[in-house]
C-alpha cells in the first residue's frame, strides 16, 4: 500500500512572499523607569487602602503614558479619588462576602481600566 502525504506543501504567494506584520502595541520604557515604578508602587502598597489606590492609579497611568496602540497615544484619566472609592468598595465587598466577590471583582477591574483609558 502506498503512503499518501496528507499535508500538502505550502503555496507561497508569487507577488508578496513576505508575510505582512503590524505592531499593535508599542511601549517606550526604560529599565530605570520600570524599576522606579515598581519600587514606588511596592512601597505605596504597604499602606492599607490608600496605598493600594495610589498604586492602582500610578501604575495604570505609567503604563498608559509609555504605550501606544496602533500609533495612537494612550492616556489613563482616572483621578485618585475614583481609584480610592473603587479600591474601598472592592475590598469591602471582598471582606463581607468572604472572598466570593472575587468573581465580580475581576470583571469590575477590567471595566474600570477600559472606562478610564482614552486614545489621543
């Protein structure tokens, strides 16, 4: 019995043999800037509630300010008070529900970030 090749040889486009690649997200970060951001957010994270809100706002703003999406600048426009109320509400519900709120916490956090990101 003769073996058949089930995987035919790939056909290359004669006009454009190179695949077209587009870079969707680009970041312009330096190792020093990344280290500084990590140190600041880690130290602030030790302060209960207020430090968590500051870390949330500072880190999201830093990442957005150093990123572009398809050539457009990204801005994070949440205030510290919005981050504080968001953090307080989520931590309160996590404690009151003994951790069951985590299933609502994750989508709420995603919506919080997407709500406060804008493209310039």
